[in-house]
């Protein structure tokens, strides 16, 4: 077998470099696509987590409103006065307004605000933490999916 000339060896080396460049660009493209998939999955996971947190707040707010309505006006006013210290002013106005039943969206916002304030209050006051745990009891929720939101959940 005859030895290849320098020109043939140079051409073979250039072809090998081109082939390696193609392989590198394909690998870089696969890595870019994998990073995109990871980012999408992370975003979807974060979005799901935020939705679950919002749903928990709405459910807690609904339980609080239901229990407050059965407790009487004075107890309700005292409870909301305690809870309002954990809310920003615009949320206080929403919670204390008399527009209950005004619109579904506003009622849902009220429930989420009350639930969020109860979670915040439970982190600072033991009696609010006890109330939160009572509100999270599975017996307060009819739907299995709602009960599942609170299984293993810690505020």
C-alpha cells in the first residue's frame, strides 16, 4: 500500500474537521433544545405551584367566610379586625366592603385575600396558626382534589 501524499492527508484532515464541526453543531443544537425543554418544564411547574397556592387561598377564604357568617356579626368584625393587620390597605378595603355577592370575581378575590392573610397571620401568631389548621381539615372540602391540595401542605 502506497503512502498518501501530503495533499491527500491534508484533504482527509480537513474532511475530518468538517465532520467534527457538523457533529459539534448537532450536539449544540440538541443541548439548546434540551435547555428549552428544561426551562418550559420549570416554568410549567412554577405556574402549577402558583395556581395551587391561589386555589388554597380561595378555599381557605371560603371556609373562613362560611364560619364567620355562622359566628355572628360581632365575632366576624373582631376576627376581620385582627386579620386586617396582615393585609395591605387596598386588600382591607376589598375584605371590609359590603359588596359581597356583587360579582363572582370580586367574591373570589375576597376569598383569596382572606386566605392569604390567614396564612400570613399563622406565621406570626399561634392562635391564627391553630385556626389555619382547623380550616385545612379535610372535612371542610367536598371535592377530593381540594382535599388533596392540603395533604402534606405546610404554610
